[in-house]
């Protein structure tokens, strides 16, 4: 039996609630950056000029932990709680941590490239939403028959919810709706998760969703 490639090699399953640790770090950094004014939140968020001119490469990682206001961090953490716990229990904590940070960092890299191409040099990207969208995508792949109820009334299968979010983000990006929301970053989160499943897990999301209808 040949060993799987390093990039596909699975971890030994272990669960220790990594979602709660990630949430705790996000909340702690939010509190610190709001209590101590000398900590410049913009040095931690992702900005093309800071990366190119001042070599602040850590921003590809730190942008995921800083948030603009209470609602921003609250709803991101609520989403992580809703989708992340069940996902982590299935794939294990080590795999979840790898998935979260690989997709989050790759999401930041893609956003940086997009900002450079479009000349959006004044953007300061912050928040866990890119990684959260990747988690949502993974949830829809692993639980394709899971159903969510919009406003507690309208049943929507998880894969369809991803499709709806994708359409909304594309529309919002093209029309400029949604203000300062990083719509492309959300789409890149979906794309990063799709690549992760295909490359590391040898799972093709479209096939999973197609088979789930049988």
C-alpha cells in the first residue's frame, strides 16, 4: 500500500473544541484593540500598500482576527459557532484548524491580488468572514441534506444556501450594494474551500451535491 501524498495525509482524529479557542482569540483581540488606543488596528488588517511598501506580510494572517465594530465580530462569531462546531466534530480539530487558516490566508492572498489589479489601494480588509464563508461551504459539502429555515419559515438546503449567497455576493459586487462589505473576499472564501476539498480531501463538492439529490 502506497502512502498518501503529504498534502493529502490525514491527521489522527482528535477533538478539543478549536472553534471556541478561535472565537476567544477573536473576541480578545477585539476587546484589546478597543480598550488600548495605542494598538493600531490598521496595522493588523490587510492593506495592499502596507504589504507592498512596508512588507507587513503578517497581515495575510492577522486580518482574520480584527473587526471594525461589535456587530462585525458578533455575527462572524455567531456564524462560526453555528457552522463550525459540527464541522469540527466530523473532520477533527487538527483538520479544522488547518482548513480554517489555510482558507483564510489564501482568501487574504486572493483579496490582495484583486485589490492590486483593481487599484483598490486604500482598502483595509478585516474580519473572519472570509474564513467563515469557507466554513459555510465545507458545512454544505459534508452535510448536503442539512436544511436551514430562513426567518424560521422557509426551508433551504445547505448547498442551495451557498448558491444563494454566491449570487448575492456577485450581484452586490457588480452593483456596489452593501457598502464596505468585502463581497469578493466572501466569494474567495468559497473558492478557497472548494480548492481545499479537491486538493487535500479528493472530494468534489459538485458531485457530492449532485449525489445528495438521489
